[in-house]
């Protein structure tokens, strides 16, 4: 289980632009490096991140808010910062997927006044 | 008259609180933080961006996790870390009477594990150890580094100072040659800091992970092409004890970010 730091407001006014920050613990090993013993270190990257919004009362995977494709040049423990407009109450679903079957999901609920 | 008394009392109070709050203006020592790029400083200042907070969060969870034959966690003995661990990281390395030697914070965590929890000690730079150390250090953030006034530490501090001034390696440099004589000047892409251990354990951008002061010390030793002392060796702990003494009174920034 990867550790994450999710910094997202839990309340917002309708129409307000909110900032979302997501930080995840991950080595982002490029596959180009060698260990101190000289062996190649196997590639281990987060390949894809997505943030979806599931409105209250709705089911399914929700509406895509933001997505990113990550590559070898991105630092370990990647931080992503993006914005969204609060249109209604619901919950954000953050999903990271990557090499070696890596998959991690976090949720954060938002209530719009 | 009464109003005068109140005013006098108020001004005395202000003076008293100022003398506590005011940092020593004559202190010319500077933390590694002051030598960093503004972007790296911003990363440290903001807990929502600082990657080291991931280790702190991990440490918070580990604090309550029972391990070992005694079935105890850190919380079993130390209860609320906000009070019990406040100032602890600012004090270490310290003399451990039971071991009759000086231990650093990692050493103390491992001592607790082996004696109280009856769990195996953690290897140097083990993620669990770094997470616990980060979490404990976090409780002292903002406090002044306060090495104990313990006579039994004098010998180790003197040893540490001697090692600090000792030229080593093929490149034949001492710690002092860079961190005192050339502090503030450029070495490769970065400024040479004054070697005050104000933020350990640190998230070092070069490592892409959190590491201890001993890892950092060993890094420099390899840098001058010297054989680094082993993790947990008396020499490294002695250097740590000397550096803490040298940085006494400076504010702890843990968990810091360094380039």
C-alpha cells in the first residue's frame, strides 16, 4: 500500500475553482539505472493518473476531471497539482496505475453549498 | 498611578516575551535551508508538497503498531507523542546509561525495540526506522537544538570535533575545509552549507528519498574518496554529537528538504 497525501477542500461554493494536490509515495524507478552491485534496476513507474468526480446520487465511474501520463523523467514521489470547478456535491476518485500491476485509489468527498 | 502601574507591567511583559522570542541577532550561523534555491525552500515550507511528510504519516501509523514478543508499540509506553516526544529529537545524540555509550535517535529507537518491545533491531536506513525517526523529529519542529549538558558526552564530542577537522580520503579534505572555510561558495550546482544538522531526517532531492544524517555524512566521505565509517559506528555518532553541540540553539526544521 502506497502512502498518499491528498490536499483537497471538503467544502466549496458552487462555481468555485478549487485546487487539488495529490502526492504519492513511489520510487519511479526509470529502468536505466544500476544498483551499487552493478545489476540493472527493473523499471517501476506509475504510468497513469486520473481524477474522476462522482456526483451525489450518481453511480458508475464518474466524470473525468484530470488525467496525466507519467514517464521515466518524473521524480520519485510525484506531486500533481490541478484545479477543478465545483459544480455540485460528490466525491473525487484518484487512481494511480503503473508497472508491476501497481494500482492505488483514494477518495475525497466534496460538499457544495 | 494605577494606569501607570499597568502600563509599566505591560511594558515589562513585552520586554520579557521579546527576550524569549527574539533570536540571537549576533548568531551568524546559517541553516542549510538558507543556502537553498527558493523553489526547494518552498517545497520544505509547505507540508502539502513536502515529500518527507509521507514518511511522517507512515511513522504516525507505525507509532501505534505493536511489534515483537512483548506485544508493545511505541504508544504503549510513550502514549501521546505530541507531549512525550516533544523536544526529544532536539536533544539527541544523548548518553544512554544502560548501554554506557552515546546513541543517536535511530539508536534509541532500536534500543527501545530490542529491550522494551523484544523485537529485532531495524537495519540502518530501513524505511520503518526512517519513518519513525521522521515522526519523532516532527514533534520537535521549531524547537531549539538542545544537546544535553552531560559530562559523559565530552569525550565523544571532542572525538567528533577531531574527526571534523581531520583531512581524509584521496582528495585529502576535512569537513572543515568545505563547511567552514568555503561555506556559501559553489560546489557543482549547489552552495556549500555550514553543516548544521537542522533538518534530519531529510528528504534529499538527489536521493529521491528520506535519509539520515549518517547517510549524509557517509556521502561526503565517499565524495572525498575516503572509506566511510559504518552505519552506527562510534565515529559517526561522535560526529553527530559534535555537530549537535555546534548547532545548539538553532531551530529544528525536521523533516527538511535538501538538494
